[in-house]
């Protein structure tokens, strides 16, 4: 049963990664069971790190999307208590290296929008 739930979670992540823009990604997140506590967001970050960032459309805004509770009135997370604003510094650094430095698909401004508290 755990394997089936993992496969369902991966199909939701696939929809998020393959969405052509942030608006469709937000609709996909709001309609599915996306939880911070189950590690769905961490799985999304790991998926980005495994893929070529230039093949993921609108990546910078999707990364910023998963750090918000709501997007244009749509509730993104199904956790009752979650704080998606903060991300582990090591994860942010790995995303920056992979998407900004190596892949050059996400701008520094988009990474600052993603985690503005780390600029201090």
C-alpha cells in the first residue's frame, strides 16, 4: 500500500513539473493532496535536482510557488499546520547551484523571491 501511495505522489509531482506555467501548476497543487509534512515539497526539490532545469517550464516561479500557502485564492497545502515559507539552507544552496549557476534557467532575483530571508 505504501508503494502505491508513493506512485500516486510521484504522478502529482510529475504534473507539477510538467505544467507549462505557474498558474496551471497552482491548480494542480490545489486539487491534489500536497502535504509539506509528508515530504511532498522535498520530493519536488529532489526531482528538480535530478532533472535538467532547462527542461522544466517556468521553473523559477514554480519554486517560489511551493513556498506559499496560497496562490491567487487557491489553498496549496492540505496540512492543517504548515509553514512553507522556510526552506533548509542546504536545499536552497543546492537549488541555486543547480538552477542558477549550472543550468542558468532561474535568475538570482527569482531565488531571492523564493527565500528572501536568506539575503540578510
